C-alpha cells in the first residue's frame, strides 16, 4: 500500500495519454479510458466508472493489473493487485464517518485532525503521513527499527504543490538512491487528478 502514492503521483503527473471515447451515453466530461504508451509492449489502460473514477488498470489485451472498488462515498474499500492475471495482493480499507481511513487489512490507523496526519506505531514500525486539503500526502515517513543492527529501514518523501498541482517530490529509501523530480504544467487542468483522487488518498 505504501507504494501506491508514488505510482499514481508519477503516472498522473508525468505521462501524456490518449483516450478512447466511443459511447454517447456516458457523460463526455468524465474520463472513460486512458491508454498509456499506446501501441507498445508497455501499454496500460486505465478504465473509469460512470462517476469518472478509476476502477481498473489492465494490459492492452484486458489482462488485469490492478482493481479498485468503492463505497457509496467514493472511498476505495478494496484494492487488488494482479500478476499474470491472478490476484497477488488484496487490501481491505475501512473508514470512519468522516471518510478517514481507520484500518487497512487489520492494521489500525490513527488520524489527527489538528495536523491533518495519519500515524501509528506498531511494534518496531513507526509511520506518519501529513496531508494537504485534498487528502494527498505532503510528507511521508516510515521507519522500521530492526532488532538486527544495521537493518533499520527508513522511507521519507516530501511533496510540494501549487494550485493543486504537484510541483516536486523528493525523498529516499534506506540503501536506495535519493529521488528528486520536478514538474511543469500547461494551463489545462489534469483530469487524472480528479479521477484518481480516491486512490491517491491511499498513501498509507
């Protein structure tokens, strides 16, 4: 689950896309399908429901890669990841009456409204994630204190926004290269942000 935000932030901010708009019965202002790297071996298709929200990511031949199921408040309540067409990871997400995450696969999440932050400490793992007004991460910190000396793992990322657009992200994972990416935008509002916002909120 912790890798989801990096996947979707990069995908929604970096890639150009083409859409397939073949039905006149669907709201033309909502996304129906977006193809990434069309016509190549890397092609992926994002499919959207009648509310314009991302529901499936598939290969060009329809083989499932990821699936998102929503509740009536448009919160993602189930996320499934596939490999070679078979489900390999499944996450069940629970929310409180304010649509804040309370639980992912039995792991309890605390939320502080005063600082707009998710956090927990469970055993040797400590986690916190500060959010902006859209509910998307601005600062992410995860630390696992291993009983074996030298095996501690720290992940930390910061995200900067302007007018709702991601302008930069930077951070690192222990024993990996640092990451720093900057973004530029035209005057066009990116429709992928709205369509994938419930997924982007799964930054825990």
